[in-house]
C-alpha cells in the first residue's frame, strides 16, 4: 500500500493562520512583532529563502527588515549592524542568513546576536539550553518536524528514530529533542562515516533524512510502514540550466514501502518558515 503523503504546506498554512490571529491581538497592545533579516551577498538560494521569509512575515502581519550587505562587506560592518539591532527595542528577532561569505567567521557572528533575539536558535547559549531541556527558542526545522509528527499522529514515544545527518541546524538538535522524556524516542544518529547505513535505517520506525545527499535513501532501506521525513533540499540542475529541488529520499521508491512520507518540496520546507514566524511571535510576546 502506498504511503500517506504528508502535506507540510497545508499544516504550515494552519499554523500561520494561528500566528496571524495572535499577531493581530498583540498589535492591539501596541506591539508589532519585527524580524530583522540580514543577507550578505547575492547567493541565489539565500536570496530566495530570504524572500520567502519576508513574504511570510507580511502575510502574518509582522514587520520584516530586509538588510542586505555587499558580498565584500567586512566582518566588522556586520558586527556593527548586529550591535545596533540588539539595542533596538523595535526588533524582536535577528536572523543572519547562512552561509556567509568565506571571509566572515560564522561562529563569531552567531555569538554576536543577543540570545533573546536568536529566533534561529543557532547561538551556543540557545543550543546549550536545548541540550539541557531548559525553556527557550526551538530551532525551526527540528521544531517543524516535531509538529508534523504530532499533526499526523505518528507514534513517537518508545519508537526507534534514525536520523541521517549530524548538522548543528537539523541532526544534532532534532536528536536531542526526540530523546527528551516528552517525546521518549530511542534515537540513533547516522552520518557519512556510518558503515552499512541500511542496517540502521531498516530498523527505523521514523527515518529522518537530513544529510543533504540527493537520493541517499532508497526504497529497500525503509522498514515497511515507517514514517519517512525528508529534510534534504538539493538543487538539481537540469536541461537549459533550470534547477529543481529534490530531497535525500528517492520518493517514488520510498512511498511503496513507507507508511507516511514527506514530499520535497512541500513537506518540511514550509514548516521551517512557519516555526520561524512562531518564534518571532514568541519573542515579541516576551515568552
Ligand atoms: N541557511 C539555511 N537554512 C537556514 C536557516 O534556517 N536559517 C538561516 N539563518 N540560514 C539558513
């Protein structure tokens, strides 16, 4: 039987509607939630991500500051800008679009953001709180995956979760969240150094692919009935230089075996933006 295809776009739209209503309430108290989005350079992928974030902010009734620096801007200029935004009470969230040009030290930049405005949850203090189970922002993509599992009523407690990928943005924080008592999953982290990857993925009740490797997960690597969450976003250049997005999972094969599956695009991607909007709202509410 073919898998249930998880409609991330519809679930994200529902969440965004909730955010929009809460923003309207907050505005009545004189608070306009505001996210400052910093982009350095003109990388086409980053430009399109930033546009999508600005569009979502507008639709949610929030303020979005579009701050673009030249590709060659010195790191000091970025520090000056972040210091100004940290001190500005009108700004509730600060997001620096990654990756940054090679001459800028990403770790130093992330550390410069006031943790109270760290809606990406990339600051070491935010990550440390997450690791220790203390209240704070949740990183957008991992949070989006948790919401998808909840909305689809996919059993998580006591399940075997295998995450392929150990990035700071997805793999590591998602593993920490799912292992919390409230989710109660048994989590295995696999990566490019894992020998016989399929022997792990075949054990997974929930398989999360976040390796950034197109077609890494084939149908025969999936346990029948498993939930397959594809976090991969890989641009494939086709004919006439047109590119299209594919995930880490070979969708057509996987959906024959899986119980649930997220498509790319339209699965996890829209959830990431919805959770970002949720974090900006929370920052503005002072929660
Ligand atoms: N680049 C790729 N994903 C992200 C993200 O979630 N946040 C930021 N700031 N940059 C990214």
